[in-house]
C-alpha cells in the first residue's frame, strides 16, 4: 500500500485556521505571561480554549462523538505543528500533554460508563487530567518494569499505595490515570494495572510541585503520594494485569504528538532566525549572506523537513496498524527530539544577544522548553537501545550448544 502524504483540503483549512488563531490570539497571551504557566490561573486556559472554540479549531484530535474534529494521526501532524508554533497553542486547542494522550487512551480502552464519566468532560475542556506512572528511584522511569506502586484487592475494590513523581498537570487535575502493580515484583515484565482515580479520593495527595527547567506545561510537574487510597472495582481501566499492554495504546501515538507539537516550536525558532539573518547587517553584509550562518540555516531547514517526513511516515504506519509502527515511533521520537534542540540552539546562536534575551525574542523560552524533550517519553538512549535491539533481531544467531565437559 503506498504511503499517503497528501493533506486533505478540510485538514489544510483547519491547519490554516489554527495558524491564524495562534498568531492572532495565542502568541500575545504567551508574551504576556512569558511562556511560564506552571502556576497560571485556570482563567487563562479557559480564555484560550474559548477562543479556540470560537475560531472553530478546538479539539482537532477528538472524535466527533465527543465534540472534536476526529482527525487521524496524519491530520493531527499538520494541525498540531501549527498549534505548537506557540507554547500555549496546544493548551488552547485542548491537545496538550498529558490530556491529549489520556483522551486517546480512554477512547480506546475505557468502558462506555468510564468514557461518559471521564472522557466527555476531558474532551470538552471542563477538567484536566494526569497520567501517574513515573516514580522516584528505584521505581519506574525509563524502565517501566521497575514499577513499585502497588494495588491490593480489598472488599469492593482496590487499595493503592506508592509514590509517583514528575506527574505532569497533576496540580488541579480532575482525575489521574494511575499505573500500579497488581501482581509480580519490580522488574517483572507484566503485572501492572491502570486505575482511574478522582483527585479528591482520600489517600491521594500532592506532596510537592517540582521546579523544572521547562515552564510551559500548564500546572507543571508534581510528586504524588498514594497512601491507602481505595477505589472501586469499576475504576479499573482495561483489564487487570494488562496495564503495560494498554500503555502502548497511549505511548506510541503520544510520542508522535509530542514530536508534532515541538516541530511547530522549531519552525518558529527558525523563522526568528531567518528574519534576523535577512535584516541584521554585520561585516559589510546581512547575516544571511555569511557562509557560516547559511550553513546553520540550511541545516535547520534539513532538520525540520526530515522531522516532518518522519512524523508523517510514522503517523501513516500507526493509522494503518502497521507492524513497523513501534520501531518508527522510537526512530521518530529520537530524531525529532534531537533535531528540534539543534534548530532552536542554532537560532539562538544566529541571533546572538537577541537570542538569549527572553523579553525581546521567544528563543530563550523555546530553548528552555525543548531541552527536556530528549528525556520526556523515554530518553534518547532508551529509544536507541530499543531501535538497535529490534534491528538486530532478524540477524541474531542461536547460541551454540555447550560442549560436553565444558
């Protein structure tokens, strides 16, 4: 089957409308708050999302049943890049992490009752959510098998005990999707289960908000404690002991939507650099006529185009259910995360003092935001390990039998 990269006209129109909305309404709001929204008021989110609804660009990824545009991943790639041109664009469209990934997971895994209770208000922007898997060492991180939070059967449900940290958007979220071990021991490949936990459930509390390099994710990142937190049986999301398998439903597409949004940030950084290179005079010519600046601009264009091609290819593989999707999501996430960092870093270098002035250009903010992307959703090193392991698997020879007496 040929890979389709063509953008359908309705998707192209939605992307153009998103770009205009971001330029006219979202970037001014970003400038006003300096791109820092870890402790921003809910009124900011409400205002931006109201504007997105009025512009007809709200919830591009959500199925029409829940009030969205129902785009597949190829369509999302185009629109999410346009939204990511501003740090607050995804928030405005209600397609920011972690809510966007949680909506996808709920649509695929939840029961009808759970969808009505949790997905409907989340898709409408009435509540926020978080995904609680990562734990302080030696718990789950890049290796989710290290999961230590436990869920134990009690009369009528489950008792959750454990500690989570770096849980994005937890502060003020209406509910959490919590990964807990229901069988086995830390290090085992299975035995995890997902639970839907309302934020006001006794035994679930925020320990602290973590100060981080990035400040552009609404409500920031928190550490959570679960201490005899009891939920009913109907709050199991998916099947018991199938949490790791269900997580793959979320993680592959979520890695790609991260790439889509951050590519928009890279495009913005490159646009700033191009404007500077075309107007700033030094050493008797504009910067854009100097060979070293030209090389940096060209390399950034290459990184952006290569990233976009990888995203679209992987989105197509995911949309069509291809077996190659797992490998390509790791390839794309690794390449795009590093390419975005290179593009923003080059833009800072080209713009010089302007590049590091947070008040006069967005580049300092963007540089601060994109660096953690090489860690979030799996560090590059973990993905490289997985990429190489899959690549060598067809060539792996069986180990020779041990000889007698050896």
